[in-house]
C-alpha cells in the first residue's frame, strides 16, 4: 500500500507542497481555513507525519524526558499524571526513566535522554544524590531542565515544589492541637532539602507551643516501613515516654502504626501518628492515616505548564529563574484525631 506524502495532499488540493507543509506545522502565514482543509484531507487520505524527518528539519524532537525516583509510590505516579496531561496537550511526548533512588541510574538517565536528543528534561532527584554536577551541567549546556518536589537550592534551575517547612509545622501543630505533648519526630539522614525543611518545621512548631525539643525523641534514618517499626522498638527499649509521632512520609508512618499495635497500644487513643505525602494506601488501613497532601496532580500540572512556557521562550534560563511553591494540605483521619 502506497504511503501518502505531503506531495499527494498538495496534488489533491491543487496547492503547493510548501503550503501543505506549513499548514501541517501550524505556520501563522497560512489561513485558518486552509489549515483546516489540509488537515481534513490529510486525515481522509491516511497521511501520517514522519516524526524523524520533522525533527531533523526543525531541530526539535517534541519529546520531553522525565526522571522520577520510584514509580511504585503513588505520589510520583500522580505527579506524572499531571505532567503528562499538560505535556501531551501541548504536542509533546513524555519519555519516562526511573532512577530507583540511585545517583548512577540518575546520571545514566540524563545521558540516555541527551543521546535521544530530547527537547528538555523534568526531574526529581534521588535520595542518593548529594553532588549535582550532572544537573548543573545541563544548565551550562543550555539543555532545558526543570525540577519538581526534590529540588536543588541555589542552583538557578526552575522548580515546582511544596512548602515543606509549612508541611512539617502543620503536621506537628495538628498533633499538639489534638492534645499530644511528648511528640517523636522521625526524620531522615538524607541531605535533600525537602526533608530538612520538614524537620525544621516540626521543631519550630514545638518551640512555638512551648514544648521541649528532646533529642532522644528525634530519629534519623532511611524512610521506610521498616525504619518506622525500628524507631518504635528503640523507644520501647529505651523506656521513653511519648504519645505522638510525626513521620517524613507515609510508609514510615505505616511501620510505626504496625509496631505500636504489636505493643498493644491503641492509635490514636494512646499514640497519635501523622504521615506525609498522602499515599493511596493511607485511606484504607486501620486506623486511616492522617497525612499531609502535597497536591500531587497540581504539582505535575504546574511543573509541566511552567516547562512548556519556558521552552517556548527565547532563553529557558532567563533571569529571574521561576520557582513555584505550593501550599500543603492537612488531611486529618483516624490515626491522630482524638474523640472529644
């Protein structure tokens, strides 16, 4: 079966080859009526664009690379949903790569995207990442880059994130207002700014409400269900008095709840627990998990919208570098709300 070309469309409509080509590329010099006629004829004849040839002519692939740490987290899946919706609506295709929290895989992902000549990269950095040269080099090379959620401070790279300090303060304040006084703060040993900001927010909330900052009730480790369980075991082994737990993300909170139950404690009657990220499982466990919502889909949509706006501008990295910070939302559920 003969492949339909632009020349076939031009012959069918008795217009020039260049007029058809410009109409298909939405050139402003071509009238709206002509564009519509060309597209209708192209569809009727069964014409499909040669994307490789188009990219060679324009120097653009219309493909955006997206690097995420872990797809199994509903947070990142939801953000991707928001990004993809906006990217596709603007004529781009999304190419996905998981770092799996590995800096080596993260660097490999960037190298792969550059080899494929993507038009730009959207990324959230891995927990392992402490050196950012592979990202800052993209800026030097004028490769469009936008970060979301896990960002690099003071790198002059556009980003979209939430106010993690406010989220940490809000989470701890919620427990305090529910009557909890001896509050455990579970944090991480990773240097990524979002976790550092959440910790600062929690500590400042204790200060604001004149509650003591007890170093023996602050834990640092790798966020996970296992880490949440181990923190509770350590608290019991040390004979510490506590009645509230703030965690850096929902899986750590899940582990803490499971360990508390194993010791015969009731949540929230004996101990209140709050997570962070609003993972999908939180609404289905017993008790349902109180958490901080990061506005996942909105974050993805805003990240993609900002990226598309910048990539259409003459200089993606023009000053001032845009940085969007979204407010977190408290989702109170059974794991922390005491009945009056």
